[in-house]
C-alpha cells in the first residue's frame, strides 16, 4: 500500500523566505501524489498534483513541487513566503487502481513577520 | 472548479443522540465519496468509502453500526453518528471524486466540527 511521510510536523519561516515542506513516498510503483492545504476549521484545498507527467508541478498560490524518483520525494516549495501561507499542509498519495488516498501526518507552517 | 458542500459546519449534541452530516457534490457526479475523521493536530483518517447505490466499505476499526453511511444519489452522501458519545467529538470531512476519474484529486468539503456534550 502507498504511504507518505512528512518530515517535520512544524516549520517556521520568515516572511519572504523560501518555504520547503518535505514529503517522501514509499511505493515500488510511482504513485499519484498531491499536496493539500488546510486552514483552521476548514476542509482541504488542493495545491497541486503529480500524475506521472512533468516531474516539476506548479500549483496555486505560487507553490510548486518536484517529483524525484531517485529520492522517492515530492517536496513542496515556494520561493517567497507570505503571511497568508500559514496553514497545515498535507502530502497525500494514491496508487494506480486504488481509490484510497493516504495522507501524511501534516506539517504546520508558521510565517514569522 | 468542483465544489463539495458539507453541512452542517458545526454541531453540538447531547450524548446519546444522533447526528446526520450531509456531503453534496454541487457541480459533478460522484459515484464514490469518502468520509474522513480528523483529531486535533492530527492527519486525516479514512473512515469509510461511500458507494452510490451500494453499501459503504468501512476501514478496519470503524464501527459500521455507529457510523451509518448512505449514498442514495450521485451527488449526496450522508454520515449519521448514532448514539453519539463525547469520544465521537471530532472534525469530520467528506470528499468526492468525479465519476469515472479514479485517480483524479479528491475534492473536499469544509468539514463538520462535532461536539458531543
């Protein structure tokens, strides 16, 4: 079964600094991977998805992620953090033919003014 | 974009009562919907997969008699928490996928905060 691991339950960056949220997947078959963002007391919003096309995926709000098979990673980045980026971020994966989405444990991003 | 509506957003009920949560796909048909539960500061745990016109598939450890799921149409799934207890207090989130798009992203509702007193 597909599983994803997020390193770092909390990440703090200064406003304007680079954001890097880490996600590694475990699967012998390249999975479909997603990053979601959750604001307090709200559902999840899709940031971006990887579905075996381009390895560098651009999403909303200036976020992007790169699929690296050699590292089994799908880290989320943003060049310049904004205060509105403060939220919980979840990496999720799904294997082809399996509809169940597996979530990482989440990373809370704090932006320092 | 695709929208999933979840209602109510917050509900407070007394112990022993039942609560129904609705999940609707507003602009697409969803043969499959998923129900998740999220404890404070934790990730989402899949509770069950709701299939239109058939019985739901529950994850291991989830009581099917306590968490009743009905998926009567291609746009509506309901989760009923029966005989609620304080330990059922949690954030419940539904999600849906476009009909016929098995590996496309899930679209999520805004969640329901259930508090059982």
